[in-house]
């Protein structure tokens, strides 16, 4: 009979017995009459039509309907009924007493029992009925009792047997349930219907423990099986439920749990020393923590999660059950507490490296004591006994004249251990040693973590009494200061050395009178820093951004050295292409310095000459070849410019410069780290030998943890150690100290092949032009001169501009590429201008080979604005190659911080236009301009002419023609010398 959802209705749930599947539930909607009573009008409701009656359903109803759908026979059999039999026919076959499939029956029953348990749990507050034999879903209503009943199991033991039976109480009343036609709807957990009332039970009673007593008063346990029955069955009942016994004892322990951490050895992998090298060691490598809980005299492992534990004891003919009522919530709290301390043992055993384990105990000792968690040691097979008391280390460092003296006190409980003994153990990677009482003390891992670098860098000095005195070199000051900041040692410093902690407190030193020039504020600060390092004989790395004046700061310091040590000679090693730049800068800023340029095939290989000069300039190549000559002279300073040249510690040049003898060392570089952390070690080891330990030690201590494990703590330690000896200012940091634009000239040296090509063309045009100048009235000499000068300028850039078959290199290209990579790696954007599109093409070819992104613009470029937008907005694009004529006007490139002019222009006004592409309104950065000039070529001479002509004519010279006309015979001859 159809039920109208428009009229009052109610959802009800009905219980019926299926021929094969047992007790099942079904959902119905029943129409209500005018008095609100259930009528005979009803219909089945399922997930298919439930939405029609949504006005009378809640979320629980939808769940119940879904679960009841799942237990209908057609849904129960569909996964097994492969032959597509009718559900009833399939079930008849499966449940046939003789030929039925017991395995499928068990799977079905397991599923149905699970559904019954879920449904019954949600039926509270719903109307529930037994279905009549005629299919009436509301035949007899079953009341669902709101509270849970309790079961008490009784045992009465006498001389012949034991009687066993359960009683049920609901609230304070005893429930009469036997011989009442009571039945179980669900067994796990038990749901029992008695007199049309539905009960469920505290402690999740299993219905199978009640079922035998529905129509039986008690079960008799014969004497002969008594002991076996007590062990297997009664112990489980006593553990889980309330039991009343006569004839045997049940003793219950209800004390608070006492947490115990038990320690034992766990053999592990081979041991390594402080630097990761394998060490032959018989010690076990790991400690196992095992969490136990003690209740009175009983101890349980934490992973044994039973709420109650029962043990049976039989003495003579008497039985005693010992029941321990555990407190799982409190046990969980202990487990959570230990997990928060870094020891996740609540699920059982947890192993940890031995040194870390005792470090953990030492670190958290107070917290453990506060929570009354005791630490006990289980005797293992070897019989080792570990010291688990307090371990303490205190280190004090005091400044001496040339080093730091190290004093340390090590205590394990009442025992004080000599510091040098502990240091040797740490360096060997050993973590344990025997105390006078026979216990094994284990060095906490925190000592390895906190002090391993310092212990590794210490040196032993034999004193007169032949006792070892431990010292630390002064250049390890930063390491000591970092440990002091972490409250890991006491550090006593002189007031002067204390200033090195904060760079801003360094004394302000006067510039030498012989220094001709003015230093910007940040350059003066750099000079002060160099003087400070000089005073303490520390080596240093001046690593300012390109263009910030590393050269001028160094020259100021060298000028001071000439005043302070007039008889001393310093050595400056650099790439060949920089020698001329240094000569020019030295003449400009320090004209009093006597300089020897020790280069070329005609150099005089006699180091006695060096003493006559204040400064010797040489190249890395010459140093490599003449190391035997150079190392036999004791220099004041050895300074390396572009020191990334020695980034590979295994290279010949790196080994060569380390052989040089001097009082002090300094390196200059804009890119101290190009490829990896080892670059840093090589350069730091040059300036302050031993600062970062040996190469092998550095790999284990820093390189591998930083590069392979991304260990930020190690990176921070490394940074702290080198910080006092590296001064690096970025252009953005000193922007307020810079003028709006800074113009630098970068001189390049031609390669031998390039020089040969240049001289051939220069010789040809010099003869041709000089001859033409002697012929009166010949007017094409200006054209010849322009063509010749253009070819010479092109060869000064790269001979491939005039000769496509040229296979050699170009000195200028090498310099341009080096500086492009340096600026880009520092995160700066750079504009690269050239008059010659083919020159840009050569640079472009290199960038393509290296996979470096760039923007490009020449006269043939169609999407000019697209290239500009890409350069301005794309953070990854650092380089913009621009043809001077195509890009000289109409571009706004305010993101650029550097401008490279690859070839000098006749008219400086045209160069200025190019510079103004970057240096214009909207530019927030200071702009660094680099003019690349090839030494000993027409480029250098044009630049000199520019300065002279501009001084005379202002900006009147504005074209190539007017520039050519302004050239005198002497000017032309000077260009072609």
C-alpha cells in the first residue's frame, strides 16, 4: 500500500527472520492516521526512494536505510552469485546442509554481524518493531533501553565440580532473562531482547557468553577439566568482566602506574670516527629504550595494551587469580610525553645511536625526574653496566699572545675525566670509556655536535713540564664566539679583539698621506677592516660586488704598508688581463709605490730584484711556472685577485700559491663560491691555513652535510667561522654611498694569436695611409683611415669579426664572459652594447652553448618591446644584448644595474645615450658602467683622443665625419703606432 509523503508519516525499523541469513532489519514508512497513530498503510523505503520522504528523515535515518539495503538478500549474494541465479535459489544452494559452501557462509555472516552492530548502535531514539509472520512491519514494538546493562559472572566451586552462570542487572535491578524466550539479535557485541525490551551491555560482552544460559540455569565444569578450563576461559573472563567467585580467590591490584625506561644494547653497523672514516670497534652501536609500566609488584611492557592482565596461580588444590587493573589513559600520557621529548616508545621498543641515547637522557634528565619516570638498565649478555648519571662539560677559553688557551672540566657523576683523553676519544669517533667503578660512560652526542669542530681544530703544545696544553689558533675566534653565544663555553678576550665580534666597532684608521684619492664611506670601512686584520695578522677575503672598488681599497692598504714597512715587498697575483688595470690604478692612487711588473717572456728570473720594489705584479700563469723562484722570497703580503682561480684545491696553481712565503695573505673576488662549498675551503685555507681544518675534515664536517643533507646548522657554523675574514658588500647594500652612475674602464690583454692578427692589419694600413698622406690633393685618405681603424677595432674585439676562419681566442671576449657570469651569478641585470652585430653574435653563441637566458635586440629585431618586457619582468633573464645603433634610443631598461660597452665609440655622446637606457627616471639602482678596452690597440688610443678632443670642443664633435676631420697628422700617426 502506497504511503503519501504529502500526508503525515513516520519511518520505522523492523526485525524479521530470514530462512538462511538469520535476523535482518528492514526500513519502512508508515502513514499516520488522523490521531497521529501508525496505520496499516506502509511501504518499504530504500536508498532509491528515500528522498521522497526527506521531510521525515534525518542523517541517521539515511545511514540506517543504506545499511539495511546492504543486508537484503539480493545485495548480500551479488558478489558471490557468478551464475546469476535468483538470490533465494543461490542461498538455498549455499546453505544446503549437505552440499553447502561453508566458506561463503562465514563471509556472509561476518558481513551481516558487522551491519547488525552498526545498525543497533544507531537505533536509539527510533521506533523498532518485530515483523509479523504476515509481513506486518509493526506487529510488535521493541523498546530500546537507554542505558547499558551489566553482567556478573558467577563461579561456585565445590569438591566435585564448579557451577558457572551469569546474572544481569539493569540499573539497580536484577533482570530475569532466563526461560523468557529471550533472544540475541547480535553477538559481537551482545544485544539481547527480553520481554520486548532491547538491552546492550557495559564492557562489550560477547553474546556467546550469554547464549548457553537463555534456557539453562548454569553450566557444570567437571573436576577433571577444572584446571584447563580455569586457565583458558576463566582467566579471560576475570580480565574483561566482573566475576564473583566462591571456592577460589580473585585478588585485584589497582595502583597508579610507575613508568620505567629500560635500556639494553642493540648491535648495529660499523662505527665511524668524527670525520666519517670506518673505525674498528667492538662496542655495540645502539641502545634500545623499552617502556614498561609497574603496578605494585607487576610490570608490563607498554605495547601490551590490555586494559587488565590476569595470572592464575595454583598452590595445592587452591586457585588464585591475580588481576591488575591498568590505566590505559595514564599510560598513553606517559607515551605522549616521551614522544614529545623525541622518544616515540609508546608502541614498544625504540632504538637510538648510543651517543644520542645518552645525550637524550642527559638533556631530559630533569623532565624525566619531574614526571617520575625512572631509568633502569637490563643486564645484557655481555654484562655491560652503563653510567646513567649526570654528565657535565664546561669549557673556558682565554686569549694568549698568539693563540687561545683551552681549559675544560669533564665530569661523569663524581668522576672528573682529563680533557685530552676525552678529546682523543671524540676525534677517533669513540663514544664510551670505562670509569673507575667499572661502569661504561657514554659521551653524549650533543658534545659531538657542539664541540666537534673546536676539538678538531685544537692543537697540543708541549710545555716545559711535558704536559699537553691545548690551544686554538686565533683565527678560530668566531667559532669560540659562537660557542660562547650558545652558553657552551666561557670566553675571555682583550677589549681590542672583542671588537671583531661587531664589524661596526672596528677602529677608524687614517688613510696614508701617499694615497691620492678619496674613498667612499663603504670603501673607507673596507680599508679599516683590512688594517684591523693586518694588526692581528689575520688573512682576509675582500669579496665586494663587482665595481665597488676592491682595487682602490687594497691600494690604500698597500700605501699604508709602504709607510709602516718601507723595506717590505708585496706580491699581487692576478689573471694576465688585469695587470694593466692594476698598473693604471696604482699610478693614479698610489704614485709613490715602486712597482715591478713580473710578466712576459723577457722577464728577469731573479728574485733578488724584488727587494727594490714595494709591489710585484704577476699572473697566475707566471706564478705556476716560476713558483720555485717566487717561494724563495719572503713577501710582506701575497694578494690574489680574482681568487676563484684557486677554487680547486687540487689544481697546480692552487698548490703553487700555497707554497709562497709571506707575513700575511689577502684575496680579492666578487664570487668566492662559484661551484660548491669546496671553493670556499681552498680560498679560506690560503688566507688562514687550518681555519677550516684539513680538506678531508672539511668534507666530512661541512661540505657533505651542507651540500648533500642541506644541514642548515652546519651551514650556520661555517658562516660564523668565516664571517670575520670575509667582507662582502652588495651593490644594493652600499647604494647610498654610490654616485648615480659609476664608470669603470676594463682593460683586456690580447691573446698571442689575436695580437699577431692585429699587428698584420695595423702594419698594412699604417704604410698605406702614411703613403697617401704624402700625395697632395688625395681626398680618399679619410675613407682609408676609417676602414683601417674599423678593422683594427674589430680585431681588438675578436679577429673573427674580420676573418671568419680565425680559430683562436680573444682576450676581451674572455673578460666579457667572465664578468657576465659574475654579475648574473650575483643576481644583477646587465645591458651589453656593441657597435658590431657580429660581435654580439659571438657573445650570443657562447650564451646559447651554456644555456644562459638572454634578451636580444638589433636592427633586424621585430618585437622590440617584447624583448624589453621580457628583460624587465623576467627575474631569470639577467642579460640583454643590444646593438648600439638599434638600442641607443627609445628604450627604457630601468631593471639593469650594469652596462657593458664592448667597444669604444668615436663620439662619447653616443655611448652616453646607451648608458641612459638604464640610467634614467624610474631607475632605483645605482648603475655601474664598464667600458671594455683592449690594451695596446687603437681602442686605447681612441679613448685618449676622446678625452682630449672633448675637453677642447665640448659636444661639437657629434659625427664620425666631424671626428675624422678633427684628426691631425700627428693624431693619425699616434693611432697607428
